[in-house]
C-alpha cells in the first residue's frame, strides 16, 4: 500500500469511485454526494491536494486535503489545520481500514507542515460513520450548519454536518 498524489490520468477512476461511494452512502444517510465538477478535481490534482492509495496496482481509496475550511469550521479555521475531504474507497477494497491509514498519514503530514490539527466533516446523523471516525482517533466536536455558497459542492446545500478533530498538540508521544 502506498499513498501518492493523484494525476490527471486518474480522473475517470476518481469519478467512478465517487459514484460508487455515493450509492453506498445512500444506504446510510440522506446527506450524500451529488456530483462534482470536473474542473474542481482537476484543480485539486494540479495543486497537489488530491491523493490516492494504491494497492496491487489498483486505486484502493482516494481523498483530498485542504489547508482552510472557514465555511464549515468558522472561527476555528485559523490556518493551523489540514482538512481531509472526500474519502472514497473502491468497493473491492472496503473493510481495509483506509481511513486509519489516511489519518496516520495526515498526522505526519500536518506535523511536518507545522499544523496543530487534522480535521474532517461528514453529514450529521450517520452514527455508523461518526463512531468509525472516533475509532480512528478523532474527537467529535459537534454539529454545524453552513451558509451554502456556489463554490461549494452541491451536497453542502442542505443539512447539518458533524465535525471531527485530532489535536496534535495534545497527543502523547
């Protein structure tokens, strides 16, 4: 297993993973992805923020990081965090704890880049995923609503979002 930057040649595979993940999400929640603009994914790849986990030559999982997320985190977004978004696991690889691998990678990445927190959000009300994120080391920080803007993906239009954080300053060595 290796974590690499996604490339422009991965885009069709990324969208396939997003489509499959959306079908999976619909089994558990009403807050699911409603598609993404190709230009958004291209930008993330060009900026080096879109990652893939490759196992046995196949993309097993993908995720994106950002360095700010004021729309969702409000005043807590002080530039001291990395934010994990859009984790999608290839259905052939589900159950292999890729989120934990992403979290471990993100904690090292954040520390190397002088960040104090690793954060993520998910649609509120999905206790299965909430408990999973807690088992991966995140602290549940509550639920927030946001004011939707046109630069956000469509799934942020409605609903509330659960917030999760790992405070790297308070981790025991």
